[in-house]
């Protein structure tokens, strides 16, 4: 059963992220590198959108883009509970068009790696470039490529409002020539005395830092 179709549990599983510090860091990046004043913010592959809600608290106009409608519904519900406004767009991160331009965009948690080829990656970057204002900034949080630990199983546990989520994450080589790996995420949920298990398998592309150094040769950001 798809974990992404249960966004509340996914949200709890990643409660270890310090969202306030993250957004503080983004604002520092904006102050140093952005060529425009930032008002409109876009989160690509936003999931539950924790960072967008924090941006909205700080007065930014926020939009979250994701292909999963249940994730977007969860984000809208959380934003309403927090008393902030967040717009949502259902779209494929590798093939999208938006009517308005953004001053700042970001993609987190290695989501950039959910492309299955170099062509998809270039398509994603072109889409991001089209929706950014000239002088705007796009921040990519790439997957951590630590070869000593990349293929070790990781396990952690989080709790919120009486719900306990034990997460197990594992990465396995799939196609080394194409830089593809299989990613497995398992959530064991304890709620109201009952236990349920959700499991998701993904294919991700491992994008190396040297590849990003080649990108200035391509004109993505008009």
C-alpha cells in the first residue's frame, strides 16, 4: 500500500526535520544569491509541505507542486489549521507549466533524483527555469552520496498525538550504468492499539555533484 497515499503518517515519520532552521537557511541563501526581492515561493515535489507552511507564516506567497493529490489535500488542511494560505498544483515535476512566475523555488530530500534518465532531469530543469523570474534562485537539496553508508539500512522512530511511526529506509543498487538505485521505505504505525505496515518502493537516479557543474553550459533559466 502506497505510503504517499497516507500523508499524515509520512508527515510524522519526517518530524525530525527542523523546519524553522531550514527556512532560516533559505532566507540566508536568498539574501546572498537572489537577484530579485522574494515574494512568491514554489516548493517542487512538496509532499506535506512543512517548509511552505513556515514560509507562509513569514509572509511569503506560497505554492506547492506535487503529483499526489492526497499529499496536496493534506498540505491544504495543515495550512488551514495553521491559519496560513498555501496554493497547491497537481503536476508532474518533470513536465509542468505554471501561469505565474516565482522569485524562489526549492526541491528537498533528494526529490530531484526521482527522474529515471538524463532526459527527464533536463526536462525538470527546463520546467523550473520557465517558472522562475529572471534573477530568481532555485535551491536543490540533492541526495547525500556517502558511499560508506549509502547502502546501510536506516531506522528511526517518531511520535505525534498518540501515533507512533517506526520508519525503515534502505537503498540498493539497481543499474549502476544508468546510476539507478532502488529505494525502499517501510512505515510501521502504532495507533489506538493497532499496528499497520505501509511499504513503498521507488527507483531513484543518483546525481553526482560533478554533473551539476556541467549545467551552466545549458540555458535553463531565461
